[in-house]
C-alpha cells in the first residue's frame, strides 16, 4: 500500500450531525490543539442523507467537508450504510434480518440489514455512487469507509435462495453436493436444489448446544463461507460504485472484534480492500499478547502491508458490566503497540462524546465537559504532538519475521462445528497459546493464511490443522523438503475442505510429511493431565512437561520420538516427534502442552534456526521492530504499572519520542514507550 500520508494519521470518528453548528466551530479549535488531522464522517447518516426513496440531502455534509478542509483535517468519508433508514424497513421489510431461530427483526439498533436483500443492495450501491459523484473532487477527501464493522448472520428467505445459488456455483451438481456433505447420513440426500434449507436452530443445529453444534458440519461450514461472501459482495458493490467514479479511490472498511471476528474470513476480505483497518477495544485486564497477535494478524492479511488502527477508545468503554478508565499513559502505550506492529493511523471512537443514547458514556477525545482541560484531552494532544514530530520516519516500514503461524477461518469454523472429540477445543485459544510463547521471548512472528508464500520463513507453525485444503499438504512438503521447519499439533490432518475425513489413518494428507500414524484420540476431562517425558538431548531442555485437553495414541513411521507420554495406558508411547524430510524437518505435538513447554520449545527451535529476539527485556516489557531503508526502529513498551530497567547496548542510540541519546541501562517509565532508531544490524 502506498502511504496515505507523510505521517501517521491521527483522528477518529466524528458525528457533527449530532450537534448544532456552533459546536462544530469549537470542535475545529479543539482538533487543532489535539493534532487531529483526519476525521471519519457520515458513518451512520443514511437516514439524514436520504429521507425517502427519491430524495437526497447532502448540504449538511457539504458544510462538514468544507469545514474539515478549511481546518486542515482530512476526511475519511463513510458511505453511511451501516444503519438503514426506518422508512426502508417499513416499506421494504426484506431488508430486515432473521435470526437462527426464524425470528424476523424489527427496525432498530444497527447491523440489522440482510446482506442478500435486493433492497439493501440497491439503495446501498446507489448511495455510495451518489456520494462519489458529489465529493470526487473535494480537497478534504482522503479515504473511503464502506459501511461499518460489517457482519452478522441472517437466515431469511432471501439468504436461503441465495445460498442455493452459491451452492450451485460451488458444486455444479447435486450429486457432487450430496457427496461433499455426506448426506447419506440420516437420510438427507437432496434431489432438488429447492429442498436445501439454511442450517439453523430450525434445521440442522442443536439449540441446546449453541450456534456451533450441527448435525452436518459440512453444510454449516458452507453457510459460514456463504455468509462471509454475502457481506463481502455488499462491500464490493459500494466499493465498485465509488471506484466507477474515482478509479484511484482508497477504499476500506473497519474489521471488528479486535480483528478476530469469526463470521467473516478476513483473509478473503483483505484481497478486496485497499488497506486493512482495525477496531481494537481491549479491556483493562486483556493480556497484551492477545492484542499484539491481532495487530500481527492485520499486518499478515495483506502480506505484511501496514494497516490502519481505525477505532480505539481514548479512555473507557461502555458496553461491559464494568467500564473502568484507562490509567494515565495506557492509551498512548496501546497506540504505539499498534504502530510497532504495522499501524499507520491511530484513530479513536469517538472525537466528541455523544450526548445521548447507547454510546454517551463511551470514551472520547472531547468529553461532555466540552473543553480541553481534561486529563484525556491532554494525553490525546500529547500523542498528537509526538506523531507530528515523528513525521514520515515509520511510514512504509515493514516487519521482518522469520517465523509464521498459519491462521485459517475455514479451519476455525470446521473445528468448532465438529461434534467431537471435545467442545473444549477452541481454535483461537490454540493459536494464541503458540503466539504467546513467541511473544514472551520477543520473537517476531507473522500470522499468515494458507495461500501465503512460505519460502521466506525458517519456521512455520500450524496449530490444530484439522482441515487440510487442496494443495496445502503438497505446499508444506515442498517447503519442508527445501529446508524449512514445520510444526503442527494434535487434531491435524483429519478432514479435507468439506469436512469429510481423509481415510487411511490420521493425520491424513500430512502423514507422509510427519512420519507418524495416529490411532486414537483421547480427550481429557477438565483438571485431568498427562505429561511429556523428554528424551535426553533430543529437543527442549526440560525433563517433563504437563499436557491436557486431548492426547493421541500414535505410532512412528520414520519419525524420531523426542518425548513420550508419562501416564495412563499409553505411557511410553510417542508424544512429540520429529521427522527429517528432505533438507528440513517436521514436528508433531500430540497433545496440548503447558506454557513452559511452548516457551522452551519455541526458544529451542528459534536458537537452532538463528531466529533472534528483538531485544532482551524484563517481564511485562514488549519488544517489536520495524525496518525501513536500512534503519531499524525498535519499540520497547512497558505494560507494567512500575518503571522497568531495559538494556540499550553500548552504542549510543537515539530515542525518537524524547530525542535523547541512550546507552547502557535505561529506565522505561510505567506504561512508557521507547522507539530506538539504529541500523538494521543493531
């Protein structure tokens, strides 16, 4: 992505339609004090812009755009389609969603528009086109923002009809679909496309066990794919309407749930966005490794390209049971954490706090007090000053990682639609556990999709690779044979892309690469454990490690046994194996080991593969780095509520935020940030 600006953009969501004109003028004064240089506008203004089918009223938005430009503020222009108008729901009820129990929603809230509603698509595309025509030459316009936090699940008749069309395009024939879905089970064979209904609480899903439990995982996985594609089609309609008028427009939408929003396959979506944008809302007790992982995921969605931190709160949230303040310095710290991992915008929801309705207690740069004499405003203004002084130092800087973790939405859906072996197995938790080990060692890691190029990585880890997509096993074999190190875990290689078991023994298509055969899966009850007993000089240094959740009875077929189980009737059987494959090696971890094992194992492999940590830091101090034009920018972020001593090195190094020259040991304040500039080999 070419940089949008010559500095890190700073701003956020602005809703002037909620305020009288005299407040707008005051806001511009306050924006200048805070260093705000971009405002996202028109996100929820469909009803104001279009009071009926034929009428469009953009005069108020003209004034807003002109005002932003006059005050040196870029516009991130929303299409306004995140909430359809009440008149549309009344006249065209097909626009309303239906939940998995078959209940049709009434007008209200937001995210209440069916992605397959002809009405929603028609008027949404039309509105985006009208906006593009009106503002194509406006000097404030920098970026387009389609809809807002897109995604939901809808089970209406429109979606059911569209699902059948989607299936016909995917499978071609009913025979192919029946085979893929294994419909001979429970007498589900389909003889007409019209016989297919959506998998929901009214059909295949077991209501007693929640959304995920289903009699036909293959059908439910296809619905997840279809639902993601349906919302993506809506995004593309609006994007294309904009680009038909402004071919070089930069268009995005904001990804929600801190980037791991289960209903939408963001790897597939990222291909259609000019730049990835993230909404990040950790709570005060969220482990910072979880947010770091999601930032790394956003960077990985477009092969390492920078992303935009589109929304975060300047202070408190408003939707939890308890919504405490961010402590002084934390907003700044978390902002730089995003920048450290690839963000080139720091933006907030919201710039001015709403006076009423649901988000009136959500944090904002400008509080209900309405002036600059608040703690939060002062912190925001200080960050704005720093970002201005940083200028273009970090614009276009990349992250150089030699390790990667495979993240796959299809695999996520498939694992958690499965009726066994244990509902305690959660895909996101497994990804996080392996990421946490690297994070604790300050080892940089990319999160990549199954279609990513692997050759640039010395190490690739694919936790619980339950579903193996066509060609991926061969890709992993080529990578490993060429000298790469591959690691996967229990419950891998079980099924292919339609959830049909790969017969002949687990791990299916990965069996040759891993040199093992898994005979049985033994899920453990909560609180039950087994252990890994390590073979001397064969792997990580520990003698024994605890494991839980699920254990596998496996046999080696050429692989070396590095650890055996310590207990139960399979004590002494292989638990951790290594298979030499061509010039590389493939590891298999047959259970869910404790955190000590994961840290020791990650350290063992990284040292063996010459993957070096960004820095050595005390507990609670995160280290990450970006590189650009021969320079390395090392971020040290102190997540502790007390100062921490960090080692800078013997060569004097410039700390960019303070301008100081640091050497030897330095004190990083509580919630403090250092950005150290030096040559790449420093």
